[in-house]
C-alpha cells in the first residue's frame, strides 16, 4: 500500500520538474564558452521518471534490499523512492550530492515526505565522501556526473555481493560508455538488462 504523504510529495515534485527544460536551457547557455559543470544545473531537477522510481522501489522491496547507495541526489525525487522502499525492508539509503544547495533542498523534500529517518546525506565529491563507506551494498543507483560512473563503481565494487543490484540511468549518454563497456564485458560477474527503452541498465552481481 502506497504512503499518502510520500505520493503527495512525489506528485508535487514531478509536476515542478516538468519545468526543467527552462532551467536546463539556462545551464547550457552558461557552458557555451567552457565545458559543462555540475553548477550549471544547480536549479534543475534532472529527475528520473515516475516509472523509473516505481520500478526501483519495487526492485528493492521484492529483493529485500536494505543497504542502498545513491550517486546523485539532486533535489531528492529518486531519494524519496529509494527511502520509501527501504522503509519497507528495514534498511537505509546513503545518498551523495556535490552541490550544497541541492543537498539542502533534497533534505527538505525527503523530510516533507516523512522519510528523513531513512536517509543519510553526504555532501561533496562522491569519490571522496564514499571512499570510507564500508557497508555491503544491496542496491546501487548511478545517476550523478556521467564520467564518474566507472570510477565510482570500481570504488564501490568490493562492497557488492552475489545478488547486489545496480541501476544505472542515462546509459544513452556518451559519458556512461566506459561503465557500459566495463559491466557488459563481464558477463561472468554481472547479468545486465536494458530498461526504460534502453535509457537505463539494471545489473545483478553473480
């Protein structure tokens, strides 16, 4: 049964996220004369879809995943789906976000959904904030800066176990190709399946 407070919060956030095309446009303008930077999208949600969120929530609950790590909090839409799932499994989400302003906004949204007790927020470069993470990972969600997918995955890979799930979004973007080559090239270690019309990949550690 879905939680009313969670669903109301998600509905509001998804509605506001539909205005992202204007926010993203402003970020792109800033990057005309230099490489794109995370700060260019400080005011953009860059969210997952409702379908993706519900799919991840179901994956976590059905597989009884307790220890969840998220790379890329943004304003916390995906974090709410993950936290609602671990609320049902008795687990916890550790989520990472580079920008302090987004962390503040995400915390507010997660608490508004009544899920603050299920989330630990790590602010800063995920390669540094997750370096000391030492808990086994049951579910890993990759949705941060695309060039970091592979190095971050390799940093956390020793914490995966047989049955661990990895959900990687935006696999249709060039920056994620090194990660795709890595995980799809290890069929003896990971079984992978494209979802969301190939936009994302779900992998299971063997």
